[in-house]
């Protein structure tokens, strides 16, 4: 899974010389929270967010009237409040790399650029959530099983064999290390009417099903 497959292609951008007022209006009308700023060649120069605009706007306690405020914001450019060192990533990067970068930097979105630093797209936390939902098959109405297992070679194969012997198809498997040295496996599968039999067969192999439910 690559960033370019989930990003918003050809995102809305603006010139660095656009006024703060116009930048705010673009974000409001387009319902976006971040606006990449580019030069005449489309090369990324900076970015402004709805938060930047709010912070640049005088509070309600200002002595300026509406006309004076509009004049002021019309004169100030987005360049004056933009973040210059924009955190970016290439479209060929994986979704995992993008998610980790966003997590570490505590940001809600990344600008996607090519080798020339031209804007190619934007990927946000919402896109990452969509990848999670798609990958885990949450919309397909599967059964979710949580299994505790020893962290040793061959565990996944042993568990998969139980499903195979019952002619059950596994949609996804996620493993999470636990503090006791074991692993928690979250499996989504087409269990149909063999739920109780599956739990029994897994228990016979030494695997404890700690939770089971239907999702989707």
C-alpha cells in the first residue's frame, strides 16, 4: 500500500502572495484545513492551516471595526504566517511510513511532493483511517477473534491450519506483543456458523480465544 494510492491528488493550492483573507475563504469554501502554498512553477514554498489563520486574526476584543479588520487581513499575505519547513513525503512511500511520520510529528496531514518538490497530493489522518478500515475488512461483516498465543516460530501457521481444516477463510491477521511475552492475535474471518467449533478446535491446539464478536 503506497501513499499515492490513497492521497488526494491535485489538491487545492495557492500562491504565497495570496492574502490571509482569501486563504481563509478558500479553505472555508473547499472545506479543507490546510492549504499548500506554491510558487509560479508549482514548487512547494510553505503551508497555512485554519489554525494559522485563526491565530493571525485579531480577537473579538480588538478595537478595529469590521472594515478596518477586512482591510488589514486583505493586506497581509499568507506568506507572512505560513510554515516554511513543511513536512513532506513522496508518493512512493508506504502508508506505514506516512502514518509513523504523522504520529511522530503529531500532525494531521502530509503534503506529497515529487523529486522537484512540486505538490502532488495530500494525505490526512482521515485517509489513514480509511486504509485501516479497508485493510482490516471492517465493512465486510466478518467475525473478529482475539487469541492469546506464545511468541514462537510457527504459531501463525498452526492457527491458520485450524481455520483451513474447517474450510474457513481468514481476511486479516494483526499481532500485538503483550507484556507477559505472549502475543495477542486479532483475526477477522468468515466464520459463518462454525464459531463454537472453531473456538473448540483452537483450544484443543492450546490457543485461548479471549474475545469474539461480529463487526461490520
